[in-house]
């Protein structure tokens, strides 16, 4: 008999940890979290559930087939929700190897082990099993200012090593469904923001530098557009797809919140002016510093989330205004978390990336 357990990969990272916490609040059954704990994985994100009998943590690499196979045989999950990845575009430009290793080879290894496990299940269990692959809008490439938003039917055109490695993993997932019948689902989501995001990404970086009175780096002309989604809304969409998504389908997820980077940065500065009026640099927007652009920087992303809305009835709950305020408030209330994640390695990355 399949248990009500699900196996999550990469559950100590930003979205994965929010997903594990939401799952334990909203669903029944146990969550087993397999995470390698790279620089981006932080067990502190899950400290509130470490004693929970429905939560188990396994430190390990998705490339380690023996380990993953043992976990599947021991836990007998009804689903795998696959978040584990290298996720930062700028790091993929400096060093693409880890991206190909984890995102392509790691997903391949996980699919192979999942296929063997699924093949060994009884007929009813096989029909109920799901492999849910979490991916990104970046696989579709870049839009011009008047282009229509990305739909599931659009051709892939990844531009960064990160996007290419995620596109490769999406294709493997598709092939495993088509060739072997593995019951897969894929979600492609736009930029997330919210608690636990590692401060190498735009939004937490701006909040931290604003709090600390450091220069806020904006690439190029600051006019690149991203479609922002609050992380809890993304987790809610993933639970919806896992429960009711059609096997073999992909679902685009987005917040219909297209904003230019400069608008995002100015909004955060405005909230900091209100909440931290005593900071030495006021207004915080004085910290904004234009820096050299990212090579190959995609100009605009926008998601058409019509399919998941129509077929599965999912809708985001947060607007950008409500979500960004919650996010800034979370970082202001968690200086201990910030101190923990911005140790030696983080400082070395910042020095390398922003040396210019
Ligand atoms: P993250 O970088 O915060 O976390 C990644 C997690 O995966 C970390 O806990 C890390 O330790 C773990 N990990 C990395 N390599 C591993 C390996 N080989 N084996 C096991 N664990 C490993 O990433 P995130 O922002 O939470 O993104 C999660 C997923 O969502 C990724 O697949 C990403 O491509 C996708 N996604 C992210 C966004 C976004 O805006 N952050 C948007 C759309 C899709
Ligand atoms: P990021 O958070 O890295 O997400 P992604 O590259 O996956 O969209 O970046 C979001 C946008 O912000 C992107 O257009 C690059 C830009 N950006 C800056 O302008 N300055 C920064 O320091 C960072 C990290 C990003």
C-alpha cells in the first residue's frame, strides 16, 4: 500500500521550505525532505517543524541513486515533488558546471530511480503515483514589450546556463512520461518572492542592503520586467496541480504582476522609509546604484496562467503590494536568520559578483 507520504527534494531551500511548512499546515500525511544542503539550503528554514512526527529530513544528493532508491523503498511515498536545483542565474554565468550536474544529471538520476520504484508498485498504486517537477518561466526566453505572455504551447528558448539546464530537465521529464508512462506533472512558474529567499536574488538583496545602508545594485537600465508571485501562492498552486493536474501536462503559474526592476526597488525603499525612518541613509532610494548589466540579461518575462486558472481553479491570493510588505516585514523581524545565511561564503560571492 502506498502511504500518504510525499518525498520533497530541495525542501531546505526558499520555495521548498515554504512548501513543506504549508503542506504540514494544510494537508495530511508525512513529508520526507531530501536535500544536499548546498549554500542555498538552510535547515533553519524548517526549525519550527523539526520535532513534528510528520516531518523527516534526509541529507543527500539527488544524483546519489543508491540513497534515493533506499529512501523510496523505506518511505513508500505516493509522490515526489522535485524542487532541488541550482537556481541563481548570475552563479550559472560564473560557473555552469553545478547547474548541469544537479539540474540535468540530477533530474535524470531522480527520474531513473523514480521509474524503477514506480514500475515495482502494484497496479492501483502505480496509477496514483505522481512525479511533480518544479520549473521556471525562464525556459521560454525573453519577451519584447508588446509580446503576449508565455503560454504552455510556446517553444522553449532558454538564454542563460540556468535556464538551459532547467529546460533540459523539463524535456527529460516530458520524455519519461511519453516513453515510459511515468505519471509526471510539470509546473513553470514566474519569479517568486517571500520569506526564506537567499539574499543573492533581487528582492531580499535590496531589503538587506537597504537595512544595512549598503549600495543597492541595479543592473543595466533597471527597466527589465519580471512577473512576481508571492511564494505562498506558488506553493498553493503546486498543491493544486499535485491533487488535480492532468498527468503529462505542464502548467504555467504567474502572478500577473509585471514590474520593472526599478519599480520593485523603489517600492521596497518606500516601505523601508516607513518602517525604518531612523536609518542613517534616508530616503533609502539614495542607496540605488546602477551597475554593469548581466550578460545576456533577459528583458521581459510574463506568464499566462490561464490554463491552471481555468482547469484547476487556482488564483493567487496576494497582490504585489500586500506580498512585498509581508516580505519586508519578515526580513526586518529575522535578523538572526540573515546573520546565519550571510556568513563567509555569501560575502565571497558578493565580492566576486559586485566587484565592478
Ligand atoms: P533555492 O536555491 O533556494 O533552493 C534549492 C535547494 O535545493 C537548496 O535547499 C539546495 O540545498 C537543494 N539542492 C541543490 N542541489 C541539490 C542536489 N544535488 N541534491 C539535493 N538537493 C539539492 O531554490 P528555490 O528558489 O527554492 O527554487 C526551487 C525550485 O523552483 C528550483 O527548481 C527552481 O528552478 C524553481 N523555481 C524557482 C523560482 C524562483 O523565483 N526562485 C521560480 C520558478 C521556479
Ligand atoms: P533575480 O532575482 O536574480 O531573478 P532572475 O534573474 O531569475 O529573474 O533577478 C531579478 C531581476 O533583477 C533580473 O532582471 C536581474 C535584476 N537584478 C538586479 O538588477 N540587481 C541585482 O543585484 C540582482 C541580483 C538582480
